[in-house]
C-alpha cells in the first residue's frame, strides 16, 4: 500500500505539471493567436488600401473627364456667341445668313481650332460633321472673299451650322451630365 505522503506529493507534482503545461499551452496559443491575427489585419489593411487607391485613381480620372467635357461644352457655346451673337436674341434669319456667311473663313478657323482642342473627346459623328462643315466653309471662303457678297453655298453652310448648333449643344450637355458630379 502506498504511503499517504507519497500519494499527496505525486498529486501535487501532477497538479503542478498540469498547471505549468497549461500555462505554457495558454501562452503559446495567446502568442500564436495575436501573431496570426496581426498578420491577418495587416494583410486585410493592405487589401483595403489597394482598393482605396483604385477608387481614388478612378475618381481623379472622372474628374478630369468632366472638366474636359465641361470645357468643350463651354467653348462650343462661346463659338455660338461669337458667330450668332445678336441673332440669338432677335433672329432675322435671312439677314443672319447674309451677315454671317461673309465671315465663313474665320468661322472655319474657329471650328478647326475647337476640333484641335476638343476633338479627341468628341463623339465621332460630331467630329465628322464639324470637320465637313469647316472644310466646306474654308473652300467657299475664297468665292465670298473675292465677290464680297454671300453666295448661295455660303448661306447654305451657315444654315447647316446654325441647324447643327442645338444638336451639338445637347450632345455636349449630355456628356457633361453623364460625367458630372450628379452622375
């Protein structure tokens, strides 16, 4: 039969051993958990930062496109004011055709300047239409300049441009609304 003293000593040694082992296991699991969780948090933080940078880049790009679309719309309106200033308020259509057709050379230059500045952003149909009108006006300029009187062709070109202005304005305004802050 075992000695009661020995049984108590063995019991205390077993409890002490289990306590130390429990403490070691507890410390190891605590360290492992904190180490793994901090690594996971850093990885997740890195993923979020990458997504944030993509969003910032996308917003910056959209802001630049909006500014360029807005400038294109504004410059188009300025051309309209330059070509048809008083006829926007008091339209005497026949007088306007005669008067404006005498300066189709400068109008052609204004359109080409506009296309040079904003052409890459404009819809293909608009670029083609404006290029065609500007080219035709440039070709007709010599006849108007020599005769100092508007020709039938120059009047038709001015009428074509006059009719195209609202279409172009609406196209540009839609682009501004699509890329603008409210979009």
